[in-house]
C-alpha cells in the first residue's frame, strides 16, 4: 500500500505553500497528521528510534530508511499536511561534525567537547572524514532512495550558531568569553557559520532534486531554501549582547536562505523580540513558551505583536487549536499563520478548524 499521497495532492501542497510564503494566501495553513493508517506490509524488524543516533553504526542506513518509510506509511493527512520525515540526529548535530563527542539517549542526543580548550585556541575546520558527518550523509542517501520523492525529507537539526559554540565552551565559560574574549568568540562564530552553510548545502545536494521541497526539524514545507533558525543560548544574555554576537550571524544566514523562521524558545528570549522583528529578511517566528510556563495561557499579546511586526507565526498544540479563533477575532485574518497539530488534540475540534479556515 505504501504512502497514500498522490502527485495531485503534492502539486496542491506545493502551490498552497508557495502562495503562503509569498504572502498571497489569505488563509492559515493547518497541518494535521494521524498515525492510524495501514502500511500494507509487515512491520520491519529494525526497531524505531526517533533519534537516529541510537542506531548503532552496524545497522545499515537502508534498514533505517525502510523502518522510517513504514512509519510514514501509517500516516494520514488532513488540511495542509503532507508526508514527511527528517534526519533526526539530535539538536545541534553540526557540533558533532566539528568534532564534539556524541552521547545518544532515548529522547535526545547530547554533545560534549572532546577536550576543553580556551576560546583563544579553539578553531573549527571542515572534516570530510568525520564519522557522524559521513553517517548523516549515508542515511540521507538511503532515505532519498527509499522514499523516491513520495515524502518530504527534512534537513537534520544543524543547530544554532552560538549554541554549537557552547558545546565546546559550556555555558558559564562561554558567558565569560563574551566579556573577556569577544573577538575570539566572533571569530569562532564565523568559522562555524561557514561550516553550517557548507553542511546545509552539501546535504541538500543529496536531498535535491528528488525531495519535493525544503523543510527542517519543525516540519514546515517550503518550495525554496528554508530553515528554522535558533539561539537557545541567548536566554542567558542581554539584548545588547544579542545584537553584538547573535544578530549579525542571523542576518547573514537569512540572506543566504530564501526563507527563514526563528525558534523563540522560552520567556528568557522575550527581550530579544524587538531585535528579531527588525530583521528584514527573517520571515517568521515560532513561539514555544518553554518548560514551567502554563500551557493554558494563550500568549495572545505576544502573538499579536509578532504578527503586527510583519512576521509569520508558527503555532502548535502547545497553544491549543482555539488560539486560531482568538487571533482571527483580533487580526481579522489568519493570513501568515501556520498551525501544527503536535500533541493530542480532539480530532473533531481539529477537523472543525480545518473546515472553517482551510476548506472555508
């Protein structure tokens, strides 16, 4: 049976998302998948690991791709959803490509410095023979071969630039480096910046042109080069430091991509919203309230501020499907919003929202 998503549906997805990114779609995107379908074949013997670093290198990339193909074959698609998977080797895996040690865990992947060096002695260079870089490329090729364009294959989570640097200079050390050795921090950031884009380009060379489009770990489809950018480390720094150390690299990356969003994770990042809104080439913002914050709070004022600032809005089940009605009442339109059903919400409520806002 395989993946139940024909060429006509893919054509519609590409047309709809192209219009959304261009600001020509007057409605929101609502992405809703269920996993209640029949793959039409027996379950593969290879176990499923959400984080692919948990697969021993002795397990072939083809076996991993076949298992993930079976998982996608269970999916059914509603609204603006489409078949997708992604190369999930952990948040910030580019640090591994640059020499960090990798410690896989069931629900995440940890990266640690191979040895601690002062920031003045730290340098990043491309290593074509890095085992993790070779592994990700190997799995990418296997996915392309197995899916044959039937599903979107998302870019691996390369990570945020300052976040990657903090792998090699753990938090408190890097915080001091910002004060004591600002020029060396910037040097390392731009070395990492060039490597990040090299990894991105070389992986896309494997994924394209078979891949239907571009996507990242957040699951948003884009017909042109796209990524969800982030800097979780900036939770701990002032707006002034953000503008000095984070913003220039974000601006440069936005210029090198066709479309981009920013992963605004937690209330500690709220002081940086004005700077983010002023980034002309940044297209949108994903708000995640972070651990410890009330799930029932709708953050409506913040969302209105982001949308009023001209940025697209990435929303999820953390806010609840009812946020669409509240935003529509205040904005008059949900143009520029995308809602991903990421947690268990009542199916009838999601389908009602799809009927109201997508099918009209």
